[in-house]
C-alpha cells in the first residue's frame, strides 16, 4: 500500500512539473503573440498587451548602457514604445521565435533565452533580436522579472543537465 501511494505521489509530482513547463512555454508563446497583436492593431495598438507579461518592478539590462528598473508598467511602456517603433520603422509586421529555450529552476522561477526574428509583410527577416530572461511565477501566472537584451551572436545555451 505504501509503495502504491509513493508511486501515485511521484506521478502527481511529475505531472505537476510537466504542467508547469507547458504553462511556461505557453506564456512565452502568448508573449510573442502580444507583439504580433500590437503590430496588427496599427494605430489602435495597446502596449499594455505586451507589458502585461512583466513583473512590477522589472529589471531591464540593455546591450549598451546601464541597467534600469522599471517600477511600473508605465515606465516599462516608455522603453518598449521606442523599441516597437524602431521595429515598425524597419517594416516589421510580425515576430517569431527562431530559437526559444526555457529551463524551470524551481516551482516559481525559470530562465529563458531566445532569438526572435522580425518579419515584414513579405515574410522577409528585417531584424533579429535576442534576450535572456529571469521569469517568476506569481499567483496569476508567469511574469518576466529581468530582461537582458544582447547580441544574437552571444545567445547562451541553456541546459537543465549542466
């Protein structure tokens, strides 16, 4: 009887961990979709759909310049408005993951690394961007607590086995 209980507990724990990983992946697919919704909305675009994926406060580490803390989503929106305008000026209408790696470090924290491609209306790549994330799970779900942008050539490999 004890063995059966232990096996059921192990299966439940494994299922919970797997569900958490799926929800983390879904979070990042929702995150990139929020950018695409923003681009598709044109003049009616709401940056809050993008910034809703971030924890308050959020540490931002740009490729050049000093780290900064966005205390509120309004602070974060100012940074992202410039970034999104720069992508739109290049003709970006959609983003897609070229590469996405996520490693859950515990029940409430994870790290992520990606390369995102910015595509124009013809599907041509007009820009590539890369970031590393520290992600925290709140009561309402995953949120990005730290975002560090960097050159695509320096994307780290994340591996849960190392």
